[in-house]
C-alpha cells in the first residue's frame, strides 16, 4: 500500500459532503490508504467558492441519499451541481482530471449527463438508473467482472472483484442504440456476475437490480469519468467482508499467508492516484 512519501506528486482529492451524502469518511479513508490527500468538501463550499474545484485532481461524488433521493436518486444533487458549477466542472474535465461517482454519485453523474459522455458531450442524459426489479432496497455483496478492453483509468489491471451494494434504484437502462454503443466503445466497465465469474445474465440475486446487460458500472470514452453502483470504499479492509473469518481459516489450512490488506477494491483508488501522479 502506498504512502505519502517517496517524492511522488501529491494528488488532492475532493470528496463531496452534505445533504444526505454519508460515505464521505470511508471514501476519504480509502484514498488516504493509497497515498492520496483527501479533503471532505461540502457542496456549498464549492458553490460559494470557499473551495475551488481547480485545486483538486480527483472529484468524488460519493454514496448516500443526497436530498433524501427526492424526485429520484441523484436528481437534485445533479441539478444543484449543473446550475451552480457547470462551467467549473467542464473546466475540470477539460483539464484531464478524474471524476468518480459511487452509487448515489453514479446516479448523479447519469442525471448530469456526464455519463456516458458520447462525443465529449457532458450535458445529455442518455441512460438512467431506476428502481430495482426486486421492488426493494438491496444490501448485499455481489461478484463483478471487469471488462479488459475498457479505457477506464480506475480499473486498470483488474479482472474481477467482490463488493457490497446498497441501493434501491440501481437498475441500469438505456435504448438499444445507446447500449450497443456503450458495448462497442468499451464503456461498460463492470458487470454483475456469479461466484464463478460468469456474467449473471440478468438473474437475481447475482444481478441485484435487473440492470440491462448486467451493467454495474460505466465510464466515458476517455476513461476518466467512472460511475458504479457497488461500493469499493466499503471494502477498504479484509474485515469488512462478511466471510473474512472463513477466508482466514481456509488460507491457513492451505498453507497460504493471510494478508489482511490491501483488499482488491483498493486498486480502484490506487489506479486513480497513480494516474494523476504520472500525468504531466
């Protein structure tokens, strides 16, 4: 796990807080673990220019229930960002920086039109995240496959992982035309899968919400804007996993070293920090 030393360029991360967002501490901690310098930034401080978006390298729209999911998950957060920070956000994107949206943040990115971002258009809503097919909130762990052909910065070197989900509106939908383009351009980053690493084919509970083509996360064509429904920040230590004690015993019986960290999920954050450190 990376530290803050070694002469590497400091990477400053803005993790949004306020109005029902509640995963900011875990998300900031995850970036800290991989050598980033996280700041929990209230959305009002950005709007009032008490904090400047240009001072950060990575922006994270984290999970929670922004504005109590009134009018739909992520709708009001997207509206507030669009009507107050549209120019600053576009400048941030044009500067080659990174944006990560987790769960509620993914919903906000979709409502903003930042994803899928075809042809560099970050203002057109083409996809949606709507109510789970099961009809209720899902709080569970899921298996995921990672598309090896994706340009996504955050998942480089990854093939699959297991993460928790906790959402009521996670079903990804889009027109056939948009779905085909997402697939053809490698923008489908994560898909829900079985424990054997085979895509879920829409079957519950491996696919917890009924997402088309088992989509759990997408990126824009540049790979620098990434949104996903599962929570990588919630797997920042092996003891977060519900079966960690079993995994520990089985490792010892097999004569393997039990390594409590880092978890596979931390690669998402490490990739982001490394990308910005290496960027000119």
